[in-house]
C-alpha cells in the first residue's frame, strides 16, 4: 500500500473513493487531530453528504423526556389503555421516543462519510475504553456519551474526559451507581427503619473505575479501596426515568450530567489508595483527578493505546515513550495521541483491524452506499439492513449489551471461522447491494496494493464480485500482513 | 482403564504428528470416538450460588439474605434447596442425572470479572498466564475436536487446531460463501488465518439453519455431538449473571434477573438433553462461572462480587444425584474475608473429573499438563462410580 493509505488504514478509516490525497502525511495527522467533527451523513441513498439535522441529535434533557414518555406509553400498552397495545402504536412509541437506533446510525454514517477519520478512530478507542453496555435505559444515552463525553473531549486532558464520562448518566446507569447509597447516608439510615426499603452501597462502578478505567489491578489496591471509591461515588446520578420534580427535589437541578443526590451521599472523608478524599460532591473530582494522574493509570492506558494502534505486543520503549509525553504534558490527550499515532505509522508490522473498522474502510474505499439515509431509518429495505442489524451480525457494536471491559485489542480474540465468514459475507453484501463506485482494479491502483494482493485477486478469476470479496478479505486489507 | 486408553491415544497422537510433519494426510487417524462428550456452559458475570442452590438448612441464610432468597425453592434434602427456575434440572436430579457442587471455585480470590474469566477459561495458575484454554489443551491431548456455539473462539477452547465454532449468520443480500472462492482466499493467507479461512470454506458446504438463542444452539450442539464424526466438546455462553442490582424483584424473590438467567440455563440443559438423544448416556455437561457473590445483600437488591459459588452438572454419565459440598458455613467468621462464601472444593478438580470421564485422559496428566497443578485432588469417584 502507498504511504497515504497505509497510514489511513492504521490510524484512520481510509480515504474515501473520491477524496484528494494529502502529500504531507505528518501535517495531515496534525490537521486531523484538530479537524471539525460535524456528524456527516445522508438523508436518503441518493442524497448529498451533509450534516445530520439537529432534531435527530437531542440533548440529555430531551432524551430523558423521551425516555419518560416511552415508559409511560409502554405502561399504557401493558394496561391496554388509549389504544397503545396495537402493533402500530408500539412501533410508533419506539420510533419516536428511543434514540438507540438513531444514535448507532449516526455513528455509522459519521464513520462512513466523516472527514475526521483519525478523530473517529480515537473516539472508538476511548468509547471502548469507557464501555457503556446497552441495558435498555442506557441505550438512550450511549450515543450522547460518545459524542459529548468522548469525541468532544479528544483534545482536552485525560482527567477531564475521565471525570466527564464517570459522571455521565450513561456510565452511572450502566454500572448501577444511580441506585447506590452510602452506608451511612441519610437515605440508608432512614431506610433501615422501614420494612421493605432498600438503600445501600453498590460497588460496581467503584470497582471498574479502578480496574478498567484507571489504575488497573496491577496497582494492587484492596477491597477497602474499591469500597471507599464506591462511597465517594454514592449519590451521583439519578434514574433516567425519574420525574423532573423528583429530580429537582433530590439533586437541586434538572441537569442529568451533574446530578448529585446529597441524601444518598456518604458523609465524611474517605481514603482511596492512600489519598484522602473530602466529603461532598467535590470529592469525586478529587478522586478522578488523583486516579487520572496516577502512575499505574498512565502505564495502563499508555499500554492499551499502543496495543490498539501500534502492536498487540508493544515494546517497552514504545510504551515508555507514550508514558513520557503523558507525564510531560500532564495528561494532555492531544499530545498523547500525537505520540501514539507517530508510533503507529512507524510500526514495522501489521495491525489486525476490528470488524467495524474494516467494514467502514471497505465502504469508504469502494464508495458504497451501504447504509440507509436517516429519513429511511425505520423503513424496510430489501437490500440494506438497519445499522443495528449490520453490526449485530458483524459481532461488534457500541450499542450491544456487553461486559465493561469492552472489545479486545488483541488479534487472537478475533480469530474464528465465524468471524472470518462475516468478513466474506459483508464484502459480498456490500458489493451486491451497496452500489460500489470503484472497481477492484481502480481501488488497487489508488491504494497501491501489494503485488501479492494483486496476484491473489487475479487468482480467483474474472468475476468482479469474487474479486471484490478477495481484495477486501486479503491479508493486506484485513490488516493481517504488511506486504 | 483410563490409563490404558490414554496410552493408545498418545501413541496415535504421536503418529499423527510425525505423519503430518512428513506431509502425509492424517485423515482417519486419532478419530476413534472417545468415551463420551463434554459440554461447558459458561455463566458470565459471576453466578450467585447461594440463590441457585440455597443452603436452607443453614440458619444464617435467612438472617443474611432473606430479601433475595427464593421462596419457591425445591427442597433437595434437609440442607439444600434448588432455585424454582431450574425446573428441567430438577427432573434430571430426580432421575439421577444431575448433581451440583457447592462452595466451590477456581483458586482465584480477587473478584475481577476479567481476571476471573481468564482463569476459569485458561485454567492457568494466575490470570492471563495462558494463551490457550483448559478444554482446548485437553482436546489437543485427546486428539479430538470441540465446537463453540459463538461468533468468537472463546479462550477455553483455544489450543487445538481442529476446534471450530458455529453461530449462523443472517445477512441480507449475501448467501453462503462459495467454498472454492474461500479456499482461494485461504491460499493467500498465512498460518492461522489460512487455517481459519479453510474452515470457512468447509463450513460453507453445509446448510444448517439454527435459531441463535442459547437453548436452540444447545440442541444443535447436542445433535452434532451425537453424530459419529461430530465434535466431542461444546461451549455455550450465557451472559448477565452480574446481579449487582435487582437480582430479585422487589415483591417476588422467585423472579428477577437471576431467575431469568437461570431459566436460560435450564433451557440450555434441556436443549442439550433433546439434541443429544442416545448420546446423553455418554455426556457430561457442567457450568463454569468466574466467582460467586457476597453473602450479604447490597443496597440495591443485589449482590456484589464474591468467591465461592455453585457448579451444576448434568448428563447420563453421572452415577447419581446429589449436592457435593464440604459446607463452610455462612456466619461472618466462616466467610472468606468476612464477605464471601468460602470455597472448600477446587472446581478445577471437578473439571478434571469431567475430562477424565469424557475424554479418557488420566487424572495425573490432566493435573500436570492441563492445569499445571500436579497435586490437584482427584474427585472423580464423587461423580462417576
């Protein structure tokens, strides 16, 4: 592959079939890191690429309102009231009030059409690092967390991103924190006097904050540290379906991204990994800042960034170089990303591509229109599947129900016959139904495909469809080998 | 007996390996049907053993976790009950075809899902120490293949090149790939990728339509294992046992998240039973979970990460039914680190017994080569007379 495409494959999503290629790739990377990130897409399959309409990108309070309405209509449906128990009413309720399908579709279109491919790859890395699995209610918030908690914060500090995502209602809901109460909180104390009242600590988020999001088990923290972190977190967040009046009463606000219920908070100071954390809502920022700058966090995440972009087994010196800029820049993500990308484009061996990354690259290289327009998101199409279904079949989606450790950066975890079968079949489906705009030969010329790849494509005969599948499933395009 | 068979198998394996190196076809070698089949249901998230098989005879149970203990349990004896979701499993128990192990765990006490899952699948001495799985290594030793009913190849089954997976696709506008095309693609790849594409080509010759719910996959797996040339092992994963919140419903301790997931497990076992048919007599099925959960209820009608849990076993090879336990007690002083059910039985021993029975491998070999623990206790006689 020529330099432009080799780099774009490694750290981006490939240049689209009709995009001009930059000459100075180092300068291009810097421009990419600062690129604006409008949500680009198409309204329908014949339309021009434009920005997604605002009304399909609601803020958190609108999302919460839609969620409350969805639940209310669902209740009427169960009770057989107001005609809500018909198929049509149920469907209308889902289409009008749920954001999950729209958000995933927006993410997919962004990745297919976006001019900010490097930022989108970094977004996927961090969205995976801060996994929010779909538990129904979180489906309403995941898209917002990715756009506003990750993509919008790519050039800030890691500490800001960590605090933002930790306090995002999606994360607070996914890891049960919205229902947690400090053991000596007012809520827990008053509950103890009543029968059938439950209020107490839930350590789910506290544990994963330490284990997955920051210091990792290598830090050797104790069960008491997890417990204390959970006590610091107690009180943060509120059930997304709660009425606004209740929310105002409990948090003094109707801002879901800053919801702190004092009555549920643990009074007094806490100690997490030796650090004293003060009581009150400021304690959490104190904790996440402490964790963000912890040596074990820097080591853990520097390693993970290298594993994602550079190599399944990065060298010690590669990891050290990222740690070093992390320290020097006080955790400035722009500086850290610059270093990681530098290592990535100079890496001597190939890096296996995630299924979703590969799929976006196939679509962009070929100019296929494989995803519907946002106007048709709920319409049946006998050729194009819904985005939700595509990524479910592919086996990778940020809107799936999954464990908080997210998707593996390790090739070995993606090597299976069924996984590979999906590559063949999606290459086939994209060729057949995606109205590709570039022939296999044109694509190979443009990317400067290796002789070995050209020979492989030639070996399967003259069927354009077979050739397309072969190219996209070649070692070179799957990121299996540098040839 | 098992030692004798192991000798024969090792010989065959050695023969196959040297023939392979000489470039000779290996078809037909090491394909003798082993003694039985082994299926593992991985319960992801950490199953609450104390609610699955509640120790109703322990006075501390109701004191510690009244609000989440099932009320409609089936009494198995004076001491243990069975969760009402496990209906089919209860029938198997009545017929002597199911047993449970209580207060058991892999030797991992740090309560991380991901380290724990790596331990129970890898079967290593510490988290992330193994690149292959204990079942994969066992199948490699026995020279027979297993199949995972999943899109990925789970760690537990890695380690034997013949192992494959099954999870049917449903992609609009694409039909099963052409085998010769995929074979050509395979030739352009190296090593493991080439091997995997070859499997894709092979698979594309079959046309199997199976719904993707765990119970249907179990039935399919049972049928496949019942065929003469079918796999000898299978893996099914059931998710969502991480019941931090709403483990039970507020007004019904027999319903809720755990009850729903246990129903899935029950359906999976029933699916296996139906699919295996006559092969049930030679089958063993066991569950695997990364840890149990706290003895006490947390603040959100759930339980947090713990240590000891339960293993469920089923299959015609069991010599009877029972709950096998060396009961540690539930009082604070009996708990592990004053919060979890203590584990008194090393679950690796249970896995080893199942391997010994199904693959005919010698216990000492399993202990040393598969679990790297030469002094692993042999518990075979508790399950298989």
